[in-house]
């Protein structure tokens, strides 16, 4: 294989009139890149012989593709990149990529090429020593006068028409897609992008679910029209931070533009992004899936501080194409915007097990508009304080269904599941709760509200407050139940049951009956259910569906109170009629 690589490379270089030192991957198809390499022969076969510039490694790979677009024969090339700042040195266009193209320079990723950043710049590190947050590998579009964006590249990274690409452990910054012209044309393998020099400043991406971005930061990019990231197709984003990007019109953070596909975003943080519509995300993908995502402190000057979802029926006859928001937090809408989620085009975003700021929580299972209690949002710390209503109130089932084989870690690299239920948002609270809940159900039967719950363990527990709500936001305590644990401590399962006559409640019995009976009527008429939530969640392009029918207007929860008075809230459930 090495000889084949070399032959393709020499042929392409001879045609260009250039004969640089030969680049030679390892036998298992790895190239090493290190900006700080000292000595060596620069052929990329080891850290000692690392290629100093990522741009040269990608240009070499592109030359192999030009010589034979099946050059990897079903295999892939992995490029390991040490910490440091790397800049695109060559024109993105097919016919000009051997030369410096100025603002048309970009890192162009072709099919079957994977980039892995986050390696230390010294020693001989393996994958186990990689840490993308401490050994920052930056792809920067600031190719001209430092900190002067006017001469930055239009696009930092481009991967278009490439199915099998994995980008991991990279920071993409400094793109400035502010062009008003379309010529000269920019042609790359699989696409012609002459018309979008004003979008996708950080990255232009296209591909199905074999295009994956993980452990990434996209920040400090500016677009005259749309998106620090402009996405065709349905890639997967896992463990990403999208911050401090600006688009004049749409999608300050990411712009999903293909209405026929279903991209997935998992464990993501969007903050500090700005646009007229859709400050964090502008969505035209009917079945965009956002799971365990925190969207906070973004600025939409018109609508959709969090998400502007502008989708309509593509005429494909599929009724399950609503974009969905699961186990997520949308918070701190800035003054001036008219909405946190703006739905347009006729197919609204469906929300479940999420906190969304607004006058009332969105309809859907387990939703609220309670303050998520970030640790210190002002300093960019969006982890959860003890007592946050986002703790243990997500859906394990929906997380497991959407997780496509990535590691079970949160955005901070800590355990994704602590306790018996996953938290909402990108970060999992690492504090073990004093009470581990088991089952919890609430029913309306014989004019009584009946609550059953169990605990698996209890530590320093004093009592429970049983609470109900008609809207999922305003709660009323209807019973106080003392802990059964001896001195508040138990490592054995304990069962609790409470029956409360409706006549003894301060809430209207007629109202409660009306709400729950109406919910059951709606349950029997799913064709007209106002709160039907159907999720299109899949793994590796499989069309597995999870359907959740959301009906009813009466909710229940438990507040667990420690002996020192600290309160923690259980998940929210719906009261059902028996």
C-alpha cells in the first residue's frame, strides 16, 4: 500500500511541477502531524518524523484521490494531530489546491480521511494520552494580519460529498464568510460551492451519518448570511461546543439545510451565538434530533434565541418527521427576541423531558420552565447546581435510543448517568443523590389521587413532599410523607403509597377530573391528539422509531427533603385515570 501511495503522489506532484519530500503513512494508514516537531524527515510515518503542517498532509491525501478516487480501497486514512494552531495554506478548488488561494484557502477533507486532534506535542503519545480540552488543536482561518478578520478565509474546513469522515478533537475558529461575489468558482471533490461564500464560515459539511464530528469546538466565526457551520445531509455531532459565532441573518451557530434528512446532535453546548433568526440553530431538517443539549445565552435579534425551526412537509408521505428536542435545556433568552423556539413552515419542533424558558412549559412529557440553576453561567459554567430541576429528570430510554455508539460520558468527560435517571442538558451532575428512586406512578381512582413510589437507597432523608400541577410549572404540595428509613438511612428497597381524597384538596376536584378524563378521551382519539410526540430516533441510519403519546393536563412529582432541609426534585410524571 505504501508503494501505491507513493506512486499516486509522485504522479500528481510531477504534473504540478513540484517534488517535495515523499509522505508515507504507516502500514495501518496513519499520518502524524505536529506543528512543533523538531528534526525528522517530515514524511509523517511517526511523531519523530511528523509533518509540520496539516495542510500538507491533506493536500497529499487529495493528490492520491485525484490519481485514483478509490485509492484507499475501502480502508481509511487517519491523521493524528498534535496540539497547536494550524492554518489552511492551499486553495480549496480542485484545480488550484496546490497553490495559496488567499481567502479561498480551506482544509478540505475527502472521503475516508479522519482527523484526530488533542495529542500532546512532545513524546510519543498514543490515543490514550489524547485530551482535546487540555491539548488544544486549533484549525484557524486567521491567515493574514493577526486578529484582523477582514483577510480571514471564507471557510476554515470543508467536507462536501464525503460519506465516511470522522473529525474528532478539533477547535475550528476564525472563518469569515462575508463574500458577496461568486467567482472564481470553488469546486471540490463531490460538490461545487460557488454560491455559498457567505455561509459556513467555520465549516461546510455534507454527508450522511458516516460523517461524524465529536469532541469539537466551533467558535469565533462570522458569516454574512448563515451559519458558523452550514450543514447539508445528516451528520452526527457528539460532545460539541458551539460558542460566540455570528451570522447576520440565520443560524449563528449551526444551519441545517436539508429537509430530507435527520441529523443528530448529542451532548452539545450552544452559547454566545448571535443571528437575526435562530441564534444557536436555524433548522430546515424536518427530523433534526437534539438530545441532552444546553442552549443558553444566545442572542436572536428577531426570533428563535435557541432554535428557529423552519420546516414543512417535503411531500414524502412520512408523518414522523418533526424535529425533536429531548433531555435538553433552553435558557436565558436575551432581550429583544420574541421566542426561545420559533416554529415556522407547518411542522413544529416536539419537546420532551426538557426545560424551555417561557411563560409556560412546552406541551410534552416531563417539560418545565423552571430555572435550571447553572453553576455560573456568567463565567460560562453550565454545569448544574445541587437542587437543579434538571437533575435526574431526563429520559434514559430516549438517551439510549439516540446514542449511536459513542462513549457514555457528558460534555465535561464525566459519567453521563449518575443516579437512577439521566440529567437534562449537556452536563451530568456528579453528586450522588441522598435518595435513589425506583418506580413512581400516580393515578386517579375512585375520586382519589393515589401515589406509589419506591426508593432503592436513602441517606439522611427526612421526608417527601407530594406535589401536583396542572401545567407542569406551578406546583402545590398535597401531602407530606415521612421517610420509612431508620434515622433516614436505608440500603434496602422501601415502598410508599398515599391516597388523597379529591374532596380534601385545595384544587378543584371538577377541574382535576375534567383534565384527566379529557386526557383519556384524547388518548382514545390519537388521530386528533394535540400533544402527539413521535420521535424518529435511529442508530447508524436504521429507521427505528420511538413513539411517545403526550396527553393530559395533570402532573405529579416528589420533593425529597434532607434532614438539613436541602430539597431535591424527582422526575415529573403524568397522572393517569384508572
